[in-house]
C-alpha cells in the first residue's frame, strides 16, 4: 500500500486503465509522518485480517472433522473402547468418554471461531476508518483495495 507517483508511467503498458490516474484526479499531497503511520497501520491491519480469515477457515475445518468423528463414534454403537488421539498418542477410552471429549473440543473450537470473528470485525472497522481518512487526503493517488 503505497502512494502512486503522479508522474510515473504505469508499470505495465497493458495494465488496467483503472490504475492510471487522469490529470484532473491527481492530488498533490505531501505525505507526513502521521500519514505514513496510518498507511503502515492499514497495511498491518490488512495482513492481520488475512491471517484471521485463514485461522477461522482452519478452525471451521477442524470443527467439521470433530463433527465427523462424533458421528462415526455414534454409528459404532458398541462397547469396544474408542481410540482418541491426544498429541501424538492414541489413548483408548470408553465411547462415552470419547464423545464427551469430542464435545468439549467442539465447544472450544466454536469459542475460538467466535473470538476470531469478533477480532476480524474490529480489524475491518479500524481499516475502514483509516481508509476513509487516507482517501479523503490522497483521493485516487493511493490504492488501499485488496488485489486478488
């Protein structure tokens, strides 16, 4: 996330025309220390947003695996002990104990998803504030949009 130099040509002559700024849209603005701090904060928050999104995705996948394990355990419906992975070791325990353990782990994962979702919303809110301040000053001379 950086300012586009007003006089620099596009990096790629075949680049999208959306990246090129018309002369009337250019803004001559001095980047102050405070502005640079806001740009840096926005960049950090954007990285954090992507990290949180990835963590939420992983937690949801883990929750689905726990649901699958719980379903499989219910389908087994026999009195043979279930093998439960703890760390790197399988531990034999009764089906009831294994089910209780699965339920507590599912609750823990759901709590983590909720916590991460709240943090994600706070990060997005802060990013929105910074984005509006930076666009107010630099108009189209700055690009704060996520690129795929």
